[in-house]
């Protein structure tokens, strides 16, 4: 006699059948490792709110980058941390070819050539004394178009220093179009743009601000998106696509899987998601307390981000997970 119901558990009974029918997979090449390089350090400096992540010296960055690439990660995303006394109102050191980020890019490109995809954060907040992602007007507002001029300069210097892709993360209007034109005008037709397309104003960036020694007072709500909004993300997507984004990104990841799904459904370029510092720290902290199984939680989080539509995931666990997947 037929059972009056279907039996989906048939496909879950053994590891072999579960493996056979898994819809989503995770490979080392999907993972991009964000890395921090700081000026003026003698040794790598641990970031207390991100156990296991450090601010690198140029030397320690070189060996960590090489090891991650050998482990099979798909790319590297580099952030520069200047000396506090080198910060100013317009983030001059970010566009200085001898500034820490550009020095490190030159070194890594020299070391690694085209064996990986080298990306750089194209944003001013690490380099400004007020900590905002752009140029601030006397009335305190972040000046969109004055900021674009700085991003253009920064993108060209990063391309010249060896970045394969630049990553504008400041959520200024028109940033992709402006940078595309600046790169093209400077002859960098092959330098790509990984656009931070839907970047939300999130409390979960907290540990990153320690990681880069951010000077920010206040918040980024006048340029980053309101967590209440989904439709706005598709508006940003269509703008970035029309402006020439090569890859679009959603950030943070875990709390924004609905946004990721929507963007993935509508995008005709690859989609990335950034599993940010707070996501890393939450899982790490709970695991340290023995409250969750660390490795299983990491794997599940990355799989969920892939399932929601990310082709590429930026994660501080990229090297470790790539090694485990090898
Ligand atoms: C801006 C930038 C931020 C992050 C990446 N790029 C910080 C912010 O917007 O405040 C956050 C990454 C993370 O939290 O891991 N340059």
C-alpha cells in the first residue's frame, strides 16, 4: 500500500546520498581573504576583537598572502592601516604611491604576479583623521562629488601599484562610473571594479574599526544603506551595472541573505558577499565559550551565503577553509 505522503528523507539517509544531491558547494576558489597591512609595525599586531586576525607588517603580509594563495583561495582583498599621525582630512596617504597600501600592493603583485586576483579597498576611511569614507564639508556632511575626485586618484594609484581590481566601498553616488572613467583615461582598461553595491550601515563592522584603527566618531548613515531597505539595493545594483561594475557585492552577508538573493537574481555579473568582521567575531566568540561547534558553524555560514546567491565570498576564514577543502 502506498504511503499517503512523499518521503524526502530518502535523499538524506547516508552521507553518500547527501553528497550526491547537495545543491550548493564551496570551493577554495570561491573565497577571498581580506588582509590588513599596517605602517610602522615591527611585528604583526593581533586584533583583539578578531582573534586569529592580525595587522600585518609588509613582510608578514607577504608570507601570509603566499600561503593563502598556495592553499587555493580565489583572491586577496587588501586594507591599509597608516600611522595615526599620517592621517589627514582628505586621506592623502591613501593616494601616496609610498603610502602603506600602495607599497604593499606593489610588493604582493611583484611576489604573486597573476597567480591570484589582487584587490584593494578603495576608500578613504582608513586614511582620514575624521574616519569618514569621504571628504567632509564644513557643515559636517560628506561631500559626494569631492570624494569621487579622491576615489579616482586612489583607484589609479592602486591600479598602477598592481591591483587587478579596485574595490570602492564608500557608497558614494556615481563612484563606479567615476572610477571606470579615471582608470580608462589612465590606460588601465583591464583593471576591474569590484563594486560594494549594497553596503548597509551595520553595527557589525565594529571589530573592523579596531582592525584599521578607525578614528570615526558618529556613523555612516548618510552614505551606507538603511538596514530597513531591500528595494534600494536593486536600485544600487542597476546603477552599478550601468556604470560598469565587473563584480557586485553585498555586505554584510549573514543578516542580508535576502538582499543577496535578490541581487543574485537580477545581476548579470558575478556576485560577491562580504562576511564581515562582526560575523567573524560572533562565531569566534561563541565557539571560544564552547557554545557552538566552530568549524561546523563556519562551514554552515559560508554554505548559506553561497546558497543565497554569492559566487564569491570574502571571509577572514578564507585561508583556513581553503586549506580544509584541499
Ligand atoms: C570601508 C570598509 C569597511 C569594511 C570594509 N570596507 C568599514 C566600514 O564601512 O565601516 C568593513 C569590513 C568588516 O567589517 O569586516 N573602507
